C-alpha cells in the first residue's frame, strides 16, 4: 500500500470522519476538527458543497496543520485544483466529477485520490480508474445525500472481493448500526452526522473506534 507524504498507510485506516459544513458552521469547524482528531479519526475530509473556493482555502489552511500534527490526512471533497494552495493531502471525487486519471494529473502522484461508488459495477470499474481508496454506499438513507437510493449492506462482502484497495462504507452509518455493518463485512467506515451531531464528538469517535478494534 502506497505511503502519502509521510502519512500512515491507508490500509491501517478504519474510521473516516467528514467535516461537513451542512452540519457545522465555518466558525465551528476548527473546534469540531480538533474533537474529531482527538477522538481518533484516521482521515478527515472537508466537505463544503455550497462554500466559495476562497473560503474553502482559508478553512483548509486552518485545518491542515491540525491534521499534520495528528498525522491524519486532510482530504478535500472535490476541488483538486485547490490541493496545493490548501496544503491538503488528497481529494475525494464522485462519479459525476472529473475522472480519477485527470484528478491524478492535477494533484500529482503523492496525493491521495478517493472515489465514490454506489454499485458493484462502479466498484469493478474503479480498478481501471485507479483511485487509492473508494467509498461504497450509501448503505442506509441519509440526510447528507437525500437524493441517493440506499443500497443496503448485502453487497459489502462482494465489493471487497472485487478490489484490493481500501473500501470505506458510507451512508447513514452510526454507532448504533455499526456492528451490523461490520458483521456484513465492512472493515472501514465513514461516519458523518453521527459524529457531527453527537453531544461529545470525541467520545463518540472513541466508541466507534472501540467497536472496530477487533479489525485492527
């Protein structure tokens, strides 16, 4: 598994946290990031769908040193052209964004490139696209992406047989259904609203990590 800018291998990552500005205000983002890092997220993504690029840059430059100090990669949701300016470690793109090979040309070989997938066919196609990891979901209905039909947990094991890169299951995953997702074959998960709406986000992250400890 490739190393990225001195960061840990993605193969050791289990809990992927997304700092979504749909749940957290820009003013509260730094504090939330600190709590997520203290709780033990292995990757931290900044998702700011309706935020101007200049504001994304400003916020990412604030988050970058926090993530570096915690040895946690900072991932931008889309905006590969902002990677160098923000000093983030990678980007995540969807099926309707720039193709992964074009993203790779923009960000260079040392950056992490992640790709969303929503079916086994898209998982299989990712082998040719060449991302460093994929997201697979949404497993359950989620307010984060209300227009996406949940795919359930029945294909998690099949997805893992199709590719040998890390798969992060995503979509409606919370502490209460995490054991069900793990039992279905997931080894890595993305949690968004569960963390961001928890009264104590750091403690919530720790509980999720504890639930995944047998996978380490």
